[in-house]
């Protein structure tokens, strides 16, 4: 493999990661509009306990919380999701979907209300068919996350 080929592969990966961040942001906004978003560790745990089959995606911050109890809660939710075949996406530790959505009008083109606690978020399946953004995110997950790629990518939301 030549250096220029390696450089092209790295640039393609960065472009794909940026695109995935935009798609995730779009999925989050659609979930908020469709009232399919559950946020906060306690509310997410309640939903996972009652209706795990309704959960399409779990969004967690990348590991490294200074608060050990929050880290343990996220680890337990992640383990529960893995056990119940729920897709898990990790986002950068500077994860703040509220500011990401507020600062990205070019992506969303509409104001939406963001939950206060975004430390853990679950997106439920829609009542009808998946949107194109949901479908693209599922394809990304199946291709990148389910494959033999280690370490698993951490998504960066565009802000």
C-alpha cells in the first residue's frame, strides 16, 4: 500500500465519520419530533426494563467519565443493550446534543426542544417504516460496528 493510497483511505474514513455524525443528528431530531427519544439514565433504564424490543439505538458518551457512578450506570446500560441486540453508538466525550442541535440549523432547518439530560439516549423504532436517516445509520452500524473493526469508531456530532 502506498502512502497516497493510505492517505485516501484515511480521508474517506474521516468523511464517512462526519457523514455519520450528521445522520445521527438527523435521527435524533426525527426521534424528538416523533416523540421516540428517551433521555437520561433513569428514564432509559425504565424503558429498557419494560420494552427493550422497541429500542432501535442507544447513544452513549465515550468512556472516561470522571464520575464513577455515571460510568457504572453507562456500563450497565451498554451491557443490557448488547445482551438484547440493541445497536449502541458512542459519541465523543464532549457530547452535548443540545448545543449540537442548537448550532446546526443548516442540517435541521427547524427549531426543536432538546431534553436536558443527554448523558444517555434511546431512540425507539418508528411506528411506520424507517426514515432514510434511520436506515443509513443502521447500515453504518451493520458495516462498521458489527464488523471486525477495532477499536470501534466514536462518532463526533457536527457542532
